[in-house]
C-alpha cells in the first residue's frame, strides 16, 4: 500500500479488482479545504482511461509488475503458447491479452507483462513495428509511385493490410502492430 501522493507516472495500481497504469497525476491545493490528488489511470486490459480524485493520505494498492521476453511457439485452439526465454517454461496466453496478435508469427519475441506477486499475466505486446512478407497482392505496374493510392495485400500471418501500388508479392514490408498500417518497404 502506498499513499496517493507517492504515485508516479507508469506505476501500476490495483483498484476495484482491475489493474491500472498511472498516466498522469496532479497535486492540487485549493484555496480552501484539503490538498487533493487528481490521478488519470489507464486500464491495463482494455485501455480505458478514468479520472480519480483522492484526499492526501488515501492508501492505494500498488502492484509490482514484471516485463519479460517470451517467444511465440504455436497456436492451440484459442490460446497462443509462449516460452519464457529465461526459464524455458511454456505458458498459454489468451488471444484477447495479446496486442497486435494478427501480426504474430512463429518464433517472434513479445514482451509479457505480469503481476510479480501472483504471476498473473496482464497482457503481451508485440514490438511496435514488425517485418512481414507479402504473400498475395495484385501486381504493381511500373510508374505507380506517384499517387498515394493503396491496394489490399495478404501477409504471411494471414492478416490483410493496405499497401502502396508498387508493392509486389514476395516483398518484405514493415507494419505498425498498433493499427495495422503500412510503414515502409524493407530491403532484403
């Protein structure tokens, strides 16, 4: 337990059975009355942001979290099996807990964030940018680089994104895993 005036950005706290990251905090001293803390919290699971106000001295339950690298091995039903790269322990993680799951391929490394005291996995996230191979798209024509027109392309993970007209099958592209947008072409 910590006092609410001791919170810092990035700290994880448990509130009403949910885990939250502190996004922003403000120490407010009004003209009359007691000093208060305004804290903006982001839900670890669904990303929803809430605002809370506390009197100075209010106790909050802080949570120690750990971020460890895991390697994706295979998919089994609705679970994805990952291996801890330090202990070689295999752990199933549900699809809903993985950010950017559509761009995940075998052997990829992800960061798994867990509660250190209970070993509960909070979420897993891919790197912001990944390099994937285009397995199908309509052929590009010479000179199709002047416009910003996009066409659909299927990637090796079966995800579909929109790429510029000059991208052809077999090329490597960089994809933003947060929104599935095309970032650029990668030279092999």
